[in-house]
């Protein structure tokens, strides 16, 4: 009986077996691992994001978060432009792509339909399967 009481007493003093829900703040913005911000200063539709530099979570607008993710994911393409008679051809491919490799997406701008401008894709699609050197030979739609 004494051993059981001693174990129970030790567990309670150590925090083991405690029946309380623990301490801490009920306002997440008051927690130590969150960059402090007054609730009225937090932009509507914000989420908490971990900032590796600060080593804390901080409130960020969901719109700003989505835009930063898009910027990180956006691929920067090599772009070539060729003005040939009434057409302007624009080709995009991964950097350092050979002009004869079938890795380009190409569109053509036709400005002869004044006042309208027509932009059409080579082969009717924005697929990266054309060659820049063959740009004038594709059908555009």
C-alpha cells in the first residue's frame, strides 16, 4: 500500500497522471512560439505559417501565402521572339533548350485583323512539343 501511494505521489508531482488539461494560453496569438500580433491587427483570412528565420509562427494573409507559393513554383522560361512579315512568333522552353529540340511551346500573334489581334497556338495547343526552328511551318489555331 505504501509503495502504491509513493508511486502515485511521484507521478502527480512529475505531472504524470495529472487530470488537468494543462496550462497555457487560450489565445493562440499569445503563445511563445507565435509572433505576437494583436487580434485587431491580423488581416482577415490569415493563417499561421512557420517562419524559419524567426523560429516562430506568424499570421500571414492566405492571399499572400498563395502568391508566394505561386512565385516559388513558377518556372522561368527562355523566350524567343521573331517578327516575320505580318506575324510575331513567341516561343518558350526550359532554359538552355536547343532551338531544334521538340521542347518548345509556340504561339503566333497576328495584328492584320485591325483593330483586333489574334493569338493562336502552334498545333492548336500550348504543349511543349514543338521546335523553334519549325515555328513557321505549324498550323495555328
